C-alpha cells in the first residue's frame, strides 16, 4: 500500500470549482502529491448542473467531473493536472429516512493519461427539504439544518414541486434575508420550498466530506499495480463463497477482496482473514 506518490513535485494543477473547494483540496494536494493547485478562474461550474435544479446534471457524476476538468484545462492550458469533485445526495439505499452524501473526486494527469478517483460516502449530511406556507416554519427548518453556518435555498412552488423559474433565492446569509425570501416566495407562489444549500462553500459538512474524498484519492495514488506499477490499484469488489466450516460448500460470505488495475486490467484476489464460515451461513448445514 505505501508506495511513493506519482512524480508531480511542483507540477501545477487546475481545480474546477467556484465554491471554495480549494480549502478542502489544495493543502492535501500540496502536501501529499506535490501539486500546486490553482482555481480555474472564471469557470462556471453551474453549467454542469446545479443542486437547485436550474440546470440538470447530464450523465453520471464521473461524466460531470470529467467534463468540468476538460473545461478547466481550457481555462488553464499550462496545467498538467486537472481536479474536479462531484457530490450526489439522496436517500440512503438501505436505511429509511436517512440521507447519504456520496462524494467523488477525480484527478487527471494529461501528460500520462492517469486518472485517479477518490470516494467518500457519509450520512453526516444535512441534506433535506421542506415545503412551507408560513415563513416561521421555513425559518425553523433552516435552524434545524444548521443555518446560518449552513446555507439554505428558497424556491417558489408550482403544483407541489419546486419551480426555480418562479422564485429562487440562493444568496441568503442572515435571518432577515431568509424571512424576506420566504415571504416573497409565499406571496408569489403560495408556498416556499426551502432546502439545504449543498454548495461546498455554504455547507461545512459537505466541505468535510470532500476533504475525506481527497484523502481517499491520496491513499489510492500511493497504491501501485503489481503488474504495471500504475498508481490507483484499488479494491473494486468482493468475491463471495467463503467455505462452510462443516461441509466446505461455498456460502454467501466474502472469501476475498478483488483488486483491479484500470491501466492494464491486472486482477488480484486478496483472501479475507477468515478461512471458513460459521455453519449458520451454510444453506446445506442450516437450511
Ligand atoms: Zn496495471
Ligand atoms: Zn455446510
């Protein structure tokens, strides 16, 4: 695991952000990857999708991050490395009523073609929304979501759905601004959709999650493929079939971690520490 990082000592990297993500990314990139990170000045990352739905994101989060990096390279043509992050928020796949923040961080070295992807998923998110017809209820929602340290966005409502073309307030920093925005949206559209602002500079919890994704990316940058030495050798799945301790038939428990190289396709199974499964997991011994 503990290999040396890619040879970027002093190389420049351009970061596709207009939401202050350099605070989470640049110090780690400098310290562990030797990269001098600059922000892509003038890049409108909202063109690749906004959380407040004026612009829908096209494709997967990975597609969106790659498109942001391509745009950042056009702004900073001398940068060797491009970096972008993409967050996805939604209900937890297996826990009802819990929200999950999935952060993806992509780094592309256009000299070598290397692409590294860092991941972090966390339930430590305030991601939520509520439709209110009363400004006080909107204020109460915002306070619960951590306002004003965490931002909120107020949107007009049509047919029960947020309608940002009718009313949209994103730059809310004080309680007075918030009440005014809520009252205006309610006066215009009959209700206000108030939601947590998930933009990194207005969401300290998200900023922490992006930092964790960057730590994951640093870790992957030091993991080299045993066949071709490309950085980014990582666990990509699990192999099932740990044998039953009594009858040795395969169970659904994990037998090995599967590690793969995106460069050369090298695949390695790393057995878990257990060599046999408790018969309670066996379909033959414990039907
Ligand atoms: Zn390889
Ligand atoms: Zn068995």
